[in-house]
């Protein structure tokens, strides 16, 4: 809220905590994350290990306040489920009110999917990515029948596997799919009664250890506002923006580029975005088309011998030209 209305300190009579207080209330010791203190044990069935990203991935991840908050949330909810499981509770009562549906919103390249994979590494959870589009249909979620060697065979999809077996299911570009399609397919899957119709007819239940993380790009061509019924079932909504300046530079350094080059590219990126966001220019949509990925592109070109000016022209400036050539 403060990102959009900085002068607003009280919303509907609720005192908003200061940014400093909010950060201190959710911060997690990142050293514990990297040591594996939050890894969930004795949860996954055989065969799920191949979907678990290594803990070492956290060595190159730059944590943010959103990541820390999600670590706290997931740890709290999963531990309550494990306690009930150990008491012999099963069925819908095992999930209870501790199911997690998260929506990450932001412009492309701000690290939404990266956060999902970092959480999978932190908790030792399998993760499956489902990329959605205008053409996505019900069988994306319910499974598909394909012709293999002349015969029809039912094939489980990444969504169906994650739904039944647990782990993080990352639904990318949730605002591209037809709202009616997604609600008709998984409206009952992401909330009680937690069921899905495999192959369109066979009832299967959501694993208590399944977490849905949906991502939504705010500047994708063809995007639309997602189904209100779906977003109401995703009560945790995080606005993912560019990281703080020093964190941004640290992210650029994670691929081994020299700090001096990273700072030069970041400085160019920031000056260009500030120019585009200036009220006299008012090109917010164009500014949102460039980001971390664009900066990585410039650094790659510099690493193979391009001049700084050419590298910026062939990445940051070129991307702007796609949106607005003039």
C-alpha cells in the first residue's frame, strides 16, 4: 500500500506499522536458511527428490523482505500440519486452515519465480513450474491423454503431480489464462474441499504439503485482471518491485561480473528509468519493460568485448524501442 500511497499512514482506522518495525518483525537469520535449518524431513515420497533444488542455490540468492516473510509463513503453517500428522490426524482436518496460496505481483524480471525456487531450496521442497497462457485449458491441471506409439495414454501434468504429491506449484503468468478456465479447473483445488478431477472425472485430494505460488506480470502484453474468485482464494499477495540499489547490484554480481561493471550498468538503468518515470515524460509502461534481465544482457555483451555504450544500446535502449521507438 505504501508503495502506491506513501502519504497514507492509516487505512480504515488501522495503524500501519513503520517500515523499520515491519522488517524487524519478519526477518529470518539467512545463515540458518543456508545451513538447512528449515528443511522439512520425512515428508516426501520416493521419486520426489529430483524436483528439489539444491540448498547451495541459496549461495547466489539475494534475500528480500518478501522472502523472509514467506519463510516465516511456510515454516509456521508446515510445522502445524506436521504436528497434526504426528498425532494421527488425516484428511481435510490435516490441512485445516494452514493451506498456503500466494500471489506474487510485479513487472517482469523482478525475481518472482526466483523467490519460489529459493523457498523450495530453503525447505527442501519439490517444485514444479506451470507456465500458463491464453491457450491453457483444463487438461493443464487435470492431466492429458496423448497418443504414444499409436495408443492413447494418460499423462500426469506438473500441476497434477504437485497437487497430489506435495511441494511448491508455481503458476506463472496467472493473469494470461482465461478466468473461467482456471476457476472451472482448480476453484475447488486451492481451497476446501481441496479436490481436483483427474482426467476430468477421477477425484483426487490436495496434499497437505502443497503450496501454490502464482506469479503475475503487470506489464505483459495480453494480460488481464485475474479472476476475482481466484485472487480471493490467494490471501497472501506480495508486490515484488526492484530490490534496493545495493541489493540490485549484488544480484548482478551473482553471475560473476565485476562490481565496477555492475555499478556502471545499474547506474545507466536507474538513470533511464528515472527519466521515463519523470512526470514530464510519463512512460511508466515503457520503464517497466526493462529490469534485471536487461541489465544481465548488457553485462554479458560487455564480457564478450562490447563497449559500455553499445551494450546499453543493444539492451536497455533496444528494449525501450520495442515499446516506443520514438
